[in-house]
């Protein structure tokens, strides 16, 4: 399918920024309307991150009209809002493939286009990357602009301020656009702000301001300081830019990010007069802009499945409860009885299921913003005071706080509980969001207890178990999406015995030692081996990576020909721990048994359906069978 037939008007003739520049400024609003319509039409069929992109359509059009991409570098923080950028940079005919297997990434991606100078997906990286690019270009004697677009949410992270501080000191002409979509601006205030922003972004004003500054130096110090403070105070009242000015940036704004008559002249001024140092332009936008169902939605259609364009209703199929909802319901149940239980999220209350916990226990729920490092040390502080903090963070985002996990939690042996969502391969979000490494990076830390849930009941039992661990840090991982469909009575859930595995079935030939949610595929593999090759399997749900059920592992090794571990994680995880134990055991049992470890391959797996991604990783039932047969033959 080619989406060309869906494109009409000005957009039909626009393949890249050069075509956009052929239009008159008064025609750009129509281009924005067409970009917005194309986005809605395509994402309704694929699903994706819609709200953020709808909010920056005019800004995207203006940026590509004023600047010279790809020579000028335009960097989108996170990348959720990059769909309009993709449409205007030679990819509009591929928008029907967004987030699909072998299709366009849902984020910016260097290997996808020369117009994507930096790959994103995790927040708050754009200013650091942009500053590095600007320094690199200057060292190579190149003259170009670097523009970074960062949202107000991403601006909450410490990394953004570290970069702002560094950029302010270096005095390079970096242009930072703060996309503020959590602020409303009344029309009169917006018009006045736009006028003043045009004025203070102009070369004449900046030159006059500098001249006034030089003149003030000739007056007595007390008078000069008073004049300077008065001017800063006036600009602060109008623009709210005092903080950024103190960091060394020339602040412009706030301005209406949907008004091209405001955006275009200010971006021109920033382009032409930024040579004296970094500039921050504060742009106010509205998530979901131009599509009523998105504007009315509580999440502004941040991330949606396929939906009906007319009604905005998403096509959600009836399925089993998700692992996330099971975690949430179990934690709520425990918190009703234990007032020490607290829940912490880093700007993901809905994604982690803590929104329902927050409704019932608002004083014990803490959304710290996009600040995973702070979140973990904050949890450590709670643990110091005898509270029971549960840090609910996606595996991929917990990576951002690894030093805090090591230094502030593990070394001090504090009982912080880590609820690790989105473990394993996650589908359309691709490798940037895959939970591939947490088994290795947590299980190799002293003092940690680590677990992986094979189904919903096991997950509930692990939440119960962690709530009762008060002398060490603990973690449990679980996948994205629906569970197996088993019925759970939370009133009858019991905690696990630490380090104790569970035998699912007993056989005579091989051991399939499963850690986590691949257990269903392991069971299928065992059936195939028995039916086609008469190979009988003992299946074990390991539950724990640390501590291992060493007694059971030794027993199994003594009564089987081969032992195969299976996990949804990288090398260095569960299989490595099992292998290390067997090889170093004084009984030399490794000489008597064949050992094989199945883990995620040593490469990043591109976006696709989870099923196809696991096929790529060679971790489905037939792949397990092939590995077993190959190992037995050798």
C-alpha cells in the first residue's frame, strides 16, 4: 500500500523541506492542517503516539521552513512528537508502516533518515546531544545551527539541567525550544507575550541591551546594579525566564506554539541573532491539538491503539487482565493492611498501574516526574525510615538509575522493592523500550533478591513476598500485556519461600529450567519433544535468579542428561548464574550433564509484534526444541 492517494493539497507536492520552502508563509497553516489530517488517518490504522505529535505540527512546519535541515540539526527529545517531522522529511509515503515490523520507527532514528541526527526514545537527552553536535561542528570549522525541542515533562529530569548549565557556560549558539504543553495561555496575554518576544529576540534589542549594559558600567556600582535588577525583574514578570537567564540562556517567550505568525519571526530572529550565546524559546502548545477526541481525552491520546477517526474510540479487543493490573490490584490489597507500603513512579502512574493506587492512597503515592535517579534514592530514604517503598518502573527506564540502585540501595542493603514492568521484548516500541538487561544488572549485585513471574498468580505471590522482605532489596519482573488468563483470589495468595523453585512436570531425559514468562512456550516445547522425539522433560519454574534453588538444581543434574535454561534477558543473567554454580560446584557435576543456556541474542531486536520479535530471538517453542535436539546430538 502506498499512502500517496491519501495526500492532497500542498502536502502532495512536499517530499522534503526544500519543497516546503517554495511556499509562501501564508500557505503554511494549510500545510499544518494537512499534516495533522494525515497523522490522524495513519495512526488510526496503526496505533502509536498521537497526542504529542498533534501538538507540535505548527512548530515542526515552522522549524523546517526557517532552518536548513539536514545541515541544521533538529533534535526531538524522546521522539513521541516526531511524526510531523517524519512526514515533512521524505517519509510521508511510509507513515502507514509506523511502529510496524520493518517499518518506520515510532521515534527518531539515525539509521532511518539523514534528517534524524540523533536517536531518541528516553527523555531529557536532546540538549546534551545538541550541545555535543554543536561543539563537534565548530571543532570541524562548520557553521550550522543546532535546535533541540524538549517537552516540559522531559525538562523535569536532572540531565536536562546539567546540559543547560554546561551550554550556558560555553556560550555557544545552541537553540533550545521548550515545548510546554502543560500550560494555558489566555489570548490577550499570548498576544502581548508574542509581541514582546519578537522585540527581545531581535538583533536591535539585543544590541541595545548590550550597549545599555556597557553604559551602565560607567555609572556608580549601586546605580548599575539597581538598573540591571530592574530590567531582569521586568523581563521575569513578562516572560518567566529568570531561571534560564541565570543558567546563561537568552530567554524568549512564552509564545503560542500554534500561531505561525508568532513562530516564524521569532525563529528567524533566533536563527539570525543567536551567535552571541544559547537561546531558549518557550513555546506553549496543546497536546492532541486539532483532533477533538484527543483534546478531550485525559491522556490526550499520548499512546493509542487503532481507533475510529470519527468517534476516537479505540479498537481494544477483550483479553485477559494485564500483568500491570495484577501488580496494581495486589499492591492495593496489601496497602489496605499495611500503612508502611508506599508506591513511587517516575512520571508513569498510568503505565505502571499506580493510578488506581494513587486514588486510594494519595498520601502514599509519589510521582517524582522523569527523574528515575531521584526516584530510587528517594525510595532509599523512605526505607531508612521504616517505610516499604515499591518503585514501579519499566525495565528500560530503571537503567537510567543504575548508580543509585548500586550505591544508595544495594551497598546500604536497604529494603527497596523494585516492580519491574515491561520485562522482555515489548513490540512496537522496539529496542529502546525492551526490558533486556535487568536480570543481569540486578542479579549481579550483592544483597539483592531477584524474581521473575511466569503467570499472574506468581506475580501476585511475588508482590506479597517482597512486602515481607525487610532486610534486603528485592525485585520482581513481569512482561507487558495480557496474562495467561488464570483466576486469582488475592485473599488466598501466599508469599513464596525465598529461593524456592516450582516443579511443573517431571520427566526422565532433560530439564527445562524456565525463568519468567517464557514458561508457556517451554511447556509447548516439552509437548513437541515428547510427541515427535519421545524425549521426556522435567519443567521447572525457577522463580528466583538470586538466590538460586541450588539444592534442586544439583538433584536435577544428577538425574537427567541435559539441563537447559530459558529467560527473557541478556547473557549474564539467570543462565549465567546457573552455569556458574554448576561449574564451580565441588561435585564436578558439570562433567556428567549437558548444559545449554537460552537468552536474548547479542544484538538489538527491531520493532515488530512481540511474537515476531521472539521468533527473531529464537525463543519460541520450536526454537527451544531445535536447541535441545542440537545440543543432545553434540
